[in-house]
C-alpha cells in the first residue's frame, strides 16, 4: 500500500510519486548543468525532457504489457487506463534514446553522443531516487527472505506484506540499488569532468560516459534484478528478465 502524502476528497498524492518527480527534477538539473558546462544548448535538454517523458511512458507501458498481458484487458487499455498495471524501466532508455537522436537530428545538439554523455550521470541519480520511492510503497519485492532479526532494517531488508496481516523481511533490492547508484553518480560526474578536461591535450571522442553508464548499470541490473520475485520476463521463454 502506498503512503499518502496529501489527499482531498477523491484526489490523493502519494509520497512515492513525489519522490519520483524529485528524481526526474534532479536528473534534469544535473544533466542540464553538465550539458551547459560542456558548451551545449539548454534547448536540447528541454526537448529531451519533454519528448523523452512522453516516449518513455509509451515504451515503459508497452514493455510491461508484453511481459504482463494478464494484468490488462487489451494492449490499448495499457495506454488508456493508467490505474492498472505498471511500468518497465527499460522502456525509459528507448524513449530517451529516440529523444536524444531526434534532438541531434533537428540540430538542437551538435552531437547525440555528447548529449547522452550529459544525460548519463543524471540518469544514475534519477534512477537512484526512483528506487528510493519504493520505501513509501510495497514495490521493493525482494525474493530472498532474511531471518536474523539483527538484519531486519535498512539497508539490508525491507518489510514485505505477503498476505493479509502477514509480513516478511526480505532483501532490500531497491534500497541497495539506491545506494550503489548514488555512488555511481559521483563516479560518472568525476569521469565526465576528467574526460572533458583532457580534451585539450588528447582530443575528445564522445559517448564514453554514456557507454560506461550503460555497461555498469546493466551489470548491476543482471545481479540485483535476480533478487526480485516480481521481475518482468520475456514471453518467449518465461525466465529471462
């Protein structure tokens, strides 16, 4: 059950939603600062924010429908009724990829790779806060039950309701990912600044920061996603997340 921050009549705002919005804002602000510091135009980042948000929602819902079709009445219902189902994070990368390529194609940015380099540290920070939002709802569904009471606290475990009135302490997958991604954000920012400062000495090729982010983040997901019991899996085989 999600914790309600504010409510009025039939309208409610949840804490998890607030943290997600803060994650998007933090992502945008950090990426904008890096992009502008690198000589990029603010209009490119604004375009990526607007277009990327719309495309990300579409792809996130489409992938979740594909992996969990039983939760929806039809494919169309996944884009009409947002009160059911959920989102699959890989769709966000597809949405931002297309948004970045379009921004470069329309000449808002000189290089799509440079734009992705600025987006990468912000992505690590934003996703970290997305995962932190799980503290305010029941979405941190680790599959590993931890019995020692001394470990029944963060960052080791989170409380999961497995049945009415029955709870278990399970590995806090999302909170651990939150901590790791915060550390990774610092590493990416340092790598971005170092790479930019080396440009005058050795010349510079774009895309290395984005490449580092995708490589490390993917490796992290392979490990941490295997600790969840609600991972989305491909229909073709039923076990590859």
